């Protein structure tokens, strides 16, 4: 097994604003690392409020022409981006595997999902329709759908390219311009998205910034941002909702879950365990809002299911995510690594039964990365931190 980071052949150019690459005004950067071994992958700009203002101004300037462009012409731009994503899918998948720790096979699926999304919304542009109604003779009431203007998209690390690109598709199809914030922990592919868009969209239609929570906050609070989409944690979602409320802005929040799988007594334990493992999204180390991290099982199947879960979890191939055959890589950052280990420690402290996993895998090649073996706890009760119900 090679521990060497693949050469991505990519160097961040800066922030993508108004069709050009520019440095952050402050000159500050964020170091992005390979979570598999700690290697430095590059320095990306840390956008501050002034940089966000530049990006929003560029989007606002580009908005009238983009909104007035015939819908079929806008759709052609979306299809061109879909084609570009398909053309570069393998490289984009490798970038995300190296930068985020997600298995490259899953990241290839992300690229196909993303290009399909752009084709889907390109096909929907002619379906953006209002309604007409006649309330009384001589009167005709109608509604006309219009784009918001500048839309902000703030994205997480578990699908770095897919969410940065995909979550902008509907906004662009409807005639909005966008400012996209790539994930702080895995920002490289969002900047690569900018390189693809540079050759396809008019300047200012797509703008991409990188930064931290303050960068996202500046986007949410900006007076010329009228629509906000966020994917991420419940805690951050609450902050965004509060800040957006000041401007009565429309917000879409896709937040974390604690989703259960319920197993009834007529289930086959082996098939049920396979469903549990699959639904945990281990190709993303369980770092997914759709991961089914709780299992509620009928007592008659309890013992065989736990045994089967332990067997299947411990058999998941763990390794460097850019290598074919590795189904599970490292968590994305030291912060996430410490957080997950903290949950494991709390489970042990609160007397849950650790069935398998519980720490780094027993592989010296992985010692410098943020790898955690698949972990199964039994006898977990609702008051434990492992459950951590949201209010």
C-alpha cells in the first residue's frame, strides 16, 4: 500500500469572482491537507466580508442579462457544464478522495449524479410557469415567476464537488446568479468547478469563494443576497436562520439527522445487517445527513443481528481512499477525528457495550491519518450522548 499523495496537478488560483481569479483582500489563506496522511495539498484564500461583497457585486451586475437570457439558452449553458463534469469526472473524483478522505468510487458516483442534475434542470427551464385564473367576467389574474437575484450556496465537506456544483443548478436554471462557498475542510474541487465555469458561463453568473464560518456569515447577512441554501450541521443551520431572519430572506436548510433503521422479527439478520452497513454511507465514513446511525431491532433478532453487524463492519476494507478497493477512508479533519473519538469515549463511559472498532485501525500504514475503524455499540439507551437527540 502506498502512502504517497497522488499528484493532483492542481494549484489554487484564488477566489473566482466576476469571471476572474483574485486573491483575498487580506492576503490570508487556509491550509488544506490530505486527511489520510497530513500532507499539505495547498493554500486557498480566506475570503472576508470585503471579498464576499466583491463576489455579490459581481453576481448582481451579471444578474439582469442572465435573467433576461432566453431560458433555452440558459439551459444550453447547464448542459455544457454537465458535459465538462463528465469529461473530467475521474480527476474530480480523485481530487475529492484526496482532499476529503471519501472513497474514490463514491466520488465517481457523485460526479455522475451532479452532471445528471444539470441535465435535469436544463430540461426543466421550459416548465417555469405561473398560473392564470378568472375570478369574474372581464378580469384575468395571473402570476409570473421571477428569479430572486443573487443566491448564496454554502456547502459541507462530505460531498465537496457535488454539493458545490449541484446545489446551484436549480438557481441557475431559474435565472439567478450565484455565490458559492466551498467547504473549508475540502475546498479544492470547488475551485476546480470555477475553472470549468470560467469557460462556460458569462462573467459573474457563477462566483466561488473559500473561507470559514465568518465567510458564510458575511454571505448570509449581505443586503443583496435574497436567497440562501445551506447544507450542514443543525447548529450552523440555526445560526444561518437567525442571521437571515434580519433581512427576511428565504432560506433552505438541509441539516444533519439521526436516522433510525427499524428491523422487524421477520427480517433476515444477514440481509438486515447489510442494509444497515450500506445505509451508513461508509464510503464517506458515515459523515452524511442520511446515514442511518441508529438501529432499533426486535429483541428476537438482537443477538444474531449484533453478531452479523460486527462481522460485516469489521470486514469493511479501510485504506487510502484514492486506491481502488478501499471502501472507507479517514474522517475529514482533526476536529472531526477528535469529535468522533469523543463520542466513542462517551459511549464507553456511559456503559454502552463496544462490540467492534472504537479507535484507529490496526494498520501502521494509516497511523498518520484520521482513520477510525467502523464502530458498533450495543445496549445504547436514549439518554446517552451517542444518541444526542436534537431539540
